[in-house]
């Protein structure tokens, strides 16, 4: 199957067209927000994927929405990621870091008593995981223009730091109801300035981030992750959502030579064919985008091969199967049965269920 063939991603040669999707694993168990040594082992074990995309990494202290998740803000944090990149490259792998700000999807107990930041003071009314368990979100602080500008600059610094740490590129997390996605949607963005109102204004935050990042690193090293059909995580699909994503995709296609666009199709888990949603996304976006498209959600190698043959997408991301199957690519190619992961160890902070598996 062609999904196991090499692929050239903006002059980065990938061993195959399979990516490991970004997955929060909560193994940065230290107060400094540094990557742990165990994380180098984890990513190195999975380096046979054509492209590894790291867990979301927070760009600053106000971006934090989960405990034990690393950051990429300081020199110390940057240095802590170098063993991860080195280990992956030693195994001939390629790795992008997903850079992240959760916005309103946080809680004062995680932020040193400060209110979370968001485009508007809209409570997402979800639960987030803090010390001691899940807590209900609160109404966030509406970001001032100064806070918006500062956050944009921190995305640029995070991207630079990721490359300095040895990463092959970065992925902007603009999906799943987090800060960038909160700017997109009308229910979470009620601003009346240049960052709110019409589609152009609500997408401005993302394009300002892209402009800032390319001051520091080549834009060819930047991917963007979207979830165009998400209706949850505090954001609501609305009557302008489709037009907004078409506007964003068309503008990126014309003005930004990014590494890729990454679409996931989070849907109700009771749906038996979730891949159909993301296939439709890819098919629609391919009309507006000529570059590399990554898709993720409910894929099999047969479905991926069919999509590749139709030209809707180029790289296929798998998440949970990689948790208990570091040799997932080899197993997929040879039809070897997969080990099922234990959800009890997804976010527990230790080696069990992380680098021990089969």
C-alpha cells in the first residue's frame, strides 16, 4: 500500500505516510514544566512513524489547562526537549511539536489563582483536570489587546524554542475548543474589535500567529491543526463555521506555504463509522488547499489507502493505537494484532502504560 511509501514534506523526507497524532500523556511531573527523560524513550520507541507530533506543549504559564503537561517557554524547558528530538533522530524519525494555549479551558487552581484568558468572558461550561480531580470551568477574563499581542508573541517564541530544541517543525493547535478555536466560533467570541465580529476578524488571531512565527522560523516548518466539525469542548458549530474554515483554508493556500493542514473529526463515540466525517472534511478542504493534508479519526489502513488513492489526503494520523503499540506501523503493515491500551494509565505520570506496554 502507498501509505507505507516515503513522503516528502517540504523537503523533510518521511519514512511513510503515517503520523502519530498529538496525545496528552501528562508525564512532565515537575514544577518547572520541563520534558522528562522518560519522554525521550517514549517518542523514540515510536519513531518508525513517518511523522511524530508531540503532545500539546504550553507556550506560557497562562496557556496551562492540565497538570503535568510540559511547556516551551524558557531556556530550561527548551533544553529539556533536546533529548527527545535527539532520540527520535537517532532512530531516523521526524518530529513536530504541537504548541498550545487552552484559553478558557482551564481553572484558577491551575493558574496560580488567576482567571483563564479567552477572547470573551464566556464560560465554556466543561470540566478540566486539576490537582485532585476534575473541576468545573469558570467565566474567564476577556483578553485585552495587550494580552492578545503578548500571546501571539509567545507563540512565536515557542516555535523558535521548539526548533532550537531540535524539532523538525511545529504544529499550531487551533482545534478542539482551545484558545485559537475560541476566537473562531461566535459563541465564544463576542468581541467588537478587530478580533471579533465577522469571519475575517475572528480568524485574525490565527493569521497573526502565523505572521509572528515566520519572523522566527521558516513557515514551511509550521503545520496547523483544525477540527471543523467540532461541536463541544465549549465551542458550538454555527451557521458560519463552514464558511470560516473555507476562508481560512483558502487564505493559507494563497499566502502561507505551511508544512501541512491537519484535520480531525471528533464525533460522538457511538457513531460506528467516524472516519466518514473526516473523509468529508478532507474532500471539502482539498477543493481549497493544494498542500499536504493530514487527517485523523477512526482510520484503518484500508480506509487510508482509499482516501490516498482519491487524493483527498496525504498523511494519516493515528492516536490511541500508538499508546500500546510503539511498533504500530510495522504491525499495521504486516496485519499483526494490536495490543489494547489500558486507559487507567493514559495520564498517570509513570512508566507503566507509557514505555511499558506489550
